[in-house]
C-alpha cells in the first residue's frame, strides 16, 4: 500500500513524501563486501520498507540456513513473507512486496 505524507519544506512549501507499507516481514541475508546487498538495502530504504539484515559472514548458522532456504550460495537473498529471492531483482522484489 502506498502512503503519502504531506510535509512542509524549509521554504514552507508542501511536498508529498511517499512510502510503501507492507505487512510482510522482510529479511536480507548478505555480507558487508557484497555490493548488490547494499543496493538491495538502499532500495528498501528509499521505499521506506523496514527489513532485518543478517550478515552471513558474522553468523555461520544463518549462512547455512539461507543456503537451505534458497538452494544457492549467492547473496543477497531476500526473504519477503514466504518468498525467497536470490540476487537484487527489482521486479521480483516489487511483486513480492505488492508495490
């Protein structure tokens, strides 16, 4: 669902700030060195979508878990509700979020 929030700017003009609301829990499995992981996080930040980030380099059990969930060793892996998306695939992410 798209929300529009009216805000006043420093020049006292009204602007609309858009954000997307999703009732689905979002988790990103990634690593600090992964550029596409950062791209995925920035994309969700820009959409103001809350997510959990799990660094698989720092959590070996999460690394095993994400391989079991995705069937692959590549990152990022996004878990949106019950859907698993491997890599930064904007159309799949948008579709899973319903935006």
